[in-house]
C-alpha cells in the first residue's frame, strides 16, 4: 500500500495531517469521511456524484489537479462560498502526485 500525506483544515479551523492511500481508488471526500473530519451527514451527501456541494474545499497548495468536469463546474456555479480555488472533494482522486496536498473544507451551507 502506498500512502500520500494530505493536510486538511476542517470547518473548525483545525489542521489534520493524515496519510491517504493511493491504491484504493478513494477521493478526497471519502478521506474526509473516513477520518471523520466533518460531522456525519454534512459531507458527501450525494455519495460523491457531484450533485451537491457538501464536499466543497479550497485547494491551498500548488498541486496540478485534473480539469473540472462539466458536472463539477455546474455544481460549483450554484454553490455557496465558492472561491477561485474551490473544488469538489469527490472529484479529486487520491493519486501519488497529491503528496503534500493542502486543502481547507468550505463552510457548511
């Protein structure tokens, strides 16, 4: 198993540096849920289908991420608290090049 280190700042402003597996086809939203960094029922409400913005986060590091898909663009256009560095955590798959990624969870809507 290969892990990368990701730093996630939760909605209370607490920073968590955690290992995230690259060999389990997980996304950032699933990592947040598995480490219980947001109260249950407040993140990933749609199950990771880019149909809600409950997993919106702000990318704080200079990592090159895949382009936003049409569904992600559409959801972010309707979401609250959107910033230029907003992404949906469910659309960011954990890969080796994400080592050192830093994100902040957007406020709950």
